[in-house]
C-alpha cells in the first residue's frame, strides 16, 4: 500500500529528479507521477506522506510548492526491531536537513514540524537508536556509565570509531545514510553533544533550534566533502597516449 500527496506549483525548469531529491528527505518514495508543473508522489509509509504535507509552502527551484493530500496521514506504528528509516526521524530533524542542503523552508513550516513532534512525540524506534549509540558507545569509549553526550571529550576520533564498530555489530549501518550515522556519532561526542541529543530526543524546540541544527549538519557536510578522497583522473585517450 502506498501513501500519496499531490504537488502543484512546480517550476517549469524543475525535473522529476529534482522533485525526487526534494521529497526523498520525507522517506522512501515508491514512484512519482510527474506532469511538468504538477506531480503525485507515492510514499512507502504514511509517516513520509505526512511529512510531505508539512512542506506545503516550501520552495523548490524558486517556485513555491502546494502540497496536499486526499486524506489525512498518520504516523506508522512499526516494529522497533527493524532498522530506522528516514521517516522515523523527528520532523524538526528532517526540517534541519532540508535547510542544511540549502532548500528554503519558511518559519511557518518549521513551526509545523515542531507542532507535529509535540503532538505525536518522537518515534520510539529513533529514540531507542540514538540512546543505544549514546550509552553503549559512550561506555566503550569513555567508561562504564558514561554517554557520548554526557561530557565533552577530546577523544572524539576514538569515540567515533567505537561508535562505528558498535553500529556495524548491531547492523545499524544499514538503517540510515552513512553520513547521518557518522554525524550522530561525532555530534554526540562533541562539546555540544548534550544539546544535540536534546534536539533529537525532546519535543520542546524553537524555530531557532532547527536553524542551529541545520548549521551543524551543513558544517559537517562541508568537512566530510573536504576530507573525501579526490576522484581518480580520467584515463588518457588513445590519441593522447600515442601522441
């Protein structure tokens, strides 16, 4: 069963790939019926469709999108033993990811994200995931009873490596993008780890908190990109080889 939303107001310069990239932050997309300036997006989960409707009034390629649905979508109640997915994240966290990637979401959308988190609470699955990383890896890296977010540490690299090993043992590495697995580990083990943990685990947020988290995500993206190995040069053509 898929869960769909209708999108209008799409710029004539926007491609189906652009639409897919924009809405994939909501959760897994089954398919898109693209018709130029309108589209119907079918998500795998109801919670993803609910997040998409939250984005009504967002901006893509300079155009303001209208996102509606023929029915009201609810959050999914899923087995906590399954890996976390994008749709399991707090809405405020998803909104921060949009801002970090440079998309424009007005404060009215950020307020909606906060309201949904307040009313629906944070996914138990996501809370369990974040808590297990924080406590179990903190104990390994910093000592029994310690959490990564509980104290600032200078051994961020060690803690992050411990977190990665723990993640692989538990199979969490398949549950979310590599970037965000690494981001949570580094963020929790940083001097502002407690603040990050509060952002993702509590519902008492302000619009400013989302903007601040977006800045942290963007900064980590920049660092990751800067540290990425350079692409191998393209092989020389036969003409150049024999020249």
